[in-house]
């Protein structure tokens, strides 16, 4: 049988956060959820023991129940040292001598199925195995101040988890560690001390330990967990051409010789799609809610509608992060217009040309727009919260005059 021991007893002090690292929210779920899921869903894993601390034990038990991790049989309280916690977990399993024990950090939330499978396979063959990353940087050894040696990165390996061994090998390694009164930083180091070969499996790039705030931010990005100060909106608009009138407006550009688009306003589908995307991002109303009244008052310029919603966005202290525009039109040709259109949009939205992307398709006569009867536009816009400027207090130096 194959038993996973997942370590979740650490305090995560280097994260500099008040909340237990294992309970931090990532994409709506606690951090420990992802390691538990990886082993619970693996077809070759028979049981999971979660090693907690006395403060988070009840919450970890609740997480196991909430997400129905059926293979998580036990939650136990670990010891002061990592190796003590691992041995407590192994003892609670009551494994047979040829069973495989996989030790995994709960702070490594994304071990892949392939890594776990390969680790099990090599442990069966050799007796022990670890997962890790090949070194990509040149490694320097120092005396604290100066370089004393450069090591070849070809043979260097940065250890991650899972780390596995048969129960027989683990037991022998722990007895040796206890006798020698040595403290080891991982299982492989302890196993190496008894002369046991340890195989290696190259880790997936997403299998890394969450140690710092930067690691946490990277994980959130990988799992698509958007920060609280980030918003996204999608907008769409389409108009048919007015067969009797000329004077097209698109993306803020005036094209007197092109066929006009039907509408109460100037019919600028790009500005209308942009408005809807902006409004959706802050949870506001559709274009018609504002534009109909403005049209009745004689305001036909669609840029004025966009300015209206931009005022609300600024009040909520958001800025444009990026703008994506997709236009479907058989006529006019959009690509030659893109540079000027980007300038109109970047000026209006107070952003940079690099943050505005405009692409187009002719429609290949597959739709009414592809047949040249009108124009359709989609817009996607992301907003980010403006960072508040810290007020600086200017202190005036008191001067004293000599009497």
C-alpha cells in the first residue's frame, strides 16, 4: 500500500502573516486543500495522514470533511521538529515493511499526478526517491563574505516534495537519526545517512514551496485567483450600415466617405463596446441606460458616453489596466486604422498604447458583418485599483535665536 504523510504543522513565520499559512485562501479554497486534493485524487494512494499543530487541527479536520477527502484517515498533532512530526505520522499508519511512505509538505500545493506516480515507481525499484528541480543558476559557495568555490550546476538538484521510501527504509533511517541525535532538514538527507540510494524525479515548474509573500502571489496567479483590487468587464455592440448616409465613426475616428452606421448616436460600435465593458467591470448599467437620455439632449458623440462611465470608475479609484478590442467587419479594412484608433483610445482612457490591443476579422461572409452589412465589436477591459499615495508630513525645524 502507498501512504501519504502531509505536513501542515509549520507556523509559516517567513510569510509575515497573522493567519496560519495552511489556511490562507487561494482561488476560494484554503492552501492545504490543493495538496490534499492531489493525493486524494491519485489512484495509487491508499491513505493520507495530515500532521497538524494544536492550533489548526480542528480547522484542518473541518476542511477534510467539507471537501470529502475520503483517503484522509487521520489528523494528528506533530512534534517540535520536522522529523518528529513525520515519524508520528508514519507510526499512526501502521504500515507493512514494503509499503511506500510519501512525505509531502502541505506548503507545496501543486504536485502533479505524474510526479507522484514516478516517485512511487522509482521507490519500488530503488527503495527511496525525491522530487526536485534541476539547478538553473550557477551556485557559489562562500565563507560568509567571499566566494571560495563555484559548483557545477549540472549535478545539483533543489529538493522539493514528495519524498518517498519503503517503510523498512524509513524505519531504519529514523532509528539511525535518533541514535545519532542528528536533526535532518528532509527525509532524503536522513535516508542518505544510512547509505541508501535515493532516486530523483524532476519536479514540474508549479511544484514549489510557498515560503514568502512572493510565492503566495505566484500561486494565486497560477490558479487564476484575481486580487481584490482587480476587475474585468466584457462589452459588445453591433450596428448595421445606413444605406442612405455616409460618415462612419469607429474607434473615435471620423471617416466621411465610408457608409454611416445606423443609430441614434454616431453609431461608434467600438466606443459602445468599450462603455459596456467598463460599466460591467464596476457592476454598473448598460450603455442604453445613459446614452438614450444623452441622445435626446443632442449628445451624439459616443466618446462622451465613455467619459460618463470613466467618471464613475475614477470615483471608485480604478485605473485602466488593459484593453482588448475585437472587430468583425468586411468593410472598412481595420488594420490600417489601428494606430490612429489606439491613439484615440489611449487618450480617452488615459493609458498607454501598449495596454490597448486591437485585432480584426473580415468575417469571411459567415455573418451579416462578414457580408459587409454592418460592424460588430467585442471589448474586454481590466481595471486595477489605484495605489493610495501616502501623505508625507513636512516637519518644520524649530529655530532658536540667541538672546
